[in-house]
C-alpha cells in the first residue's frame, strides 16, 4: 500500500525536518527579539556576560557587535570581572608582568606589594584607567591559555580521586557545567597563580636584582595557605604532564641518536639532551637530578606551553620539535626539603616575614568550614585536615597523593558523594602513621 500525503507528514524524516525548522525559527525569533531591545538593555546584557558568552553573542549578532565595539573597553572589563571574580586580581598581575620586558628589584617589590594588598581585599575591580588594549590582551590570554586548562585539570584530578575511591568519575569534565561555580573559580585562580609563579621564576623570567627564592617568599606570603596548595596542585599537574613527555621523547633527543650526526665532537649537539632513564619515578626531593631539572624547567614555562602540548600538538614528531625549543633546566626544586615549599624554608619564612596568619596558627585559632558559597573561603577538605583550626602549613607537610586528586578544590557535596572524604582521611592518617 502506498503512503498518502497525510501519512508522509508523520514519517521520521518529516518529523525531524519539522522539528529542525521549528527550532531554527525559535532561535531566529529570539535573536530578533534581543536585537530589538532598547540600547540600554542591550548594553546591560553585554556587561553581564562572561567572556565565552560575550564572544559568542558579538560574533552572532551584528547589532550587538556594533554596540560592543562602541564601548569595547568597558564591556571587556566587566566581562573579565564577571568571568574571573576575585581572580581578576591574579589575572591583572599576570598581565602586568606580561607587558613589561624587564622588572627591576624596586618595581617588582612594588608590584608584589600591590598584589598582596589587592588580594587581601578579595573582591577588587580592574583599574578604572586601564587601557582597552590591556583588556583585549587579558581577555585573549584567558580564552587561549586559561579556559581549557580548568576542565583538563579537573578531569585529571577527578580521575585520580575515582581511582582512589574505587568508583567511576561522577562528572564529565569536558562539559562546562560539570564543575560548580565555586570549584571553577578555585581552579581558575590557581591556574593564574601558577602562571604568575612561572613568570617570576621560570626560564623566561625578566626579573633582575632579586633572587628567585626571595620572589617566591613574597608571593607565597601574599595568599592563604590553602591557596598555596591550590597553586601547587596545578604545578603538580603540569609537572606530571612533562614527566610523561620527557620519558616519551627521551630517545629522540638523546645525544647518541644517529640523527644528530655529531661527527665525534665532544659538545652536545643542538637540540640534544640527556634525559636519563625512561619510566623512572620522578623524585621531587632530588637536588641533582638532570631529568628533574628539565621537567621543572618545562613546567615553569607556564600556561601557553602547557596548552600547546596538551591541545595543539598533533603527533610525536611535532611534540619532539616543540619540546626541543623549550628544554631549559631549572633548579628551584619546589617540593624538596630545602625548596620553597619544604618544611625548613617555611619555618625560615615565618621567622623572616611573620604575618597575622602565623599568629593565628600559633594560637590554634578556630577555623571551621563556612560553606562553599564563597570561593575565597577554605574548602571542607582543608578544615578536615587541620581539625577546624587555622593552619599556615602547606607543601611538604601534605602528601603528594592527596594533592594529586585536587582535594583543595572540591565542594563539600562532591567530597562526600565521591568518597573523597574517606580517601582524604585514609591518606592523611597513613601519613601520620609513617611519621
């Protein structure tokens, strides 16, 4: 029997077409409705969007694009503040170091002093007189170097948490709404501070007249101890990425590789590096390990290189080429006993730069969990570790395995439902028993 015209309208293809046309029509009506709004209302909409949403709207609508361009500096600044929250202070510090070629000791101390003051205020805004070109650069850096790192880090950490808890990850961190707003704010802040650390201490640092260790001291006393843990958690993530890469390219860059054709010369060929043995566990306490020096040197080149090796490198050959251009040793050793996050250095820092945090620590000041509505407040995991007392310890005082699953970022609800609280308590007490 043939299909009549009335029956054809109910076939799957007809339904799909009808639904598609309906959806397209709805979107077109919505677009027309937005563009028909009064100028002031359109301006208000532009000023309340985060950067990805702002970018999408001005690309989709000629009307909004024209209005955005008429007050570009204003809309970008408001969007940066909406996107970053209190991390806008960290983003501005990163930008200040990015646009200046060299920083003298005096200028750097002034910059870090201003950073400490603005960080203490928490909800600061971008400078009123900031130029449009600066806002453009800051927005571009977020979209190109920060935005993708946040879900990538979260996926890596939550996979480790699931493994330790014996359960599958509860969210797909590829989705933008898989993390809560507070969790996203914490990881975003940590990513900026990680890059700030790289700018101050990495191979490409333009700081003169002051030691890297002194700079690190000034940076770390500017932020809360759980925020140091946030920063170091992202550092540990990047360090792990380069640890795997170094093992992957070891033979390709080995001076003995025939491709270098050294003709018997004793000097190391350009692009060749001795990276040690593959599969060897990285020892962050080792002060003389060449392999660790190159891993640290790559880690401290910050977010642009990390984005490149994670998202832009297409194959092994390209990876080797990219890394050959960025292989520079570093000897800071962040988690060694004598490094800036080691126990000895923390005690020295307390003696040299005593702060209100040290007083609260010494007095065991009560410091209970205050909820997750404020991303600047400590997370539940931090208050569990220190039994609801203020503690100004970090780095070497906390297990790497705890830090690896991102304990310092997760909201209380995630910590409970994922089994993270039990993992935290188990790993923490195992550490106590080993001491």
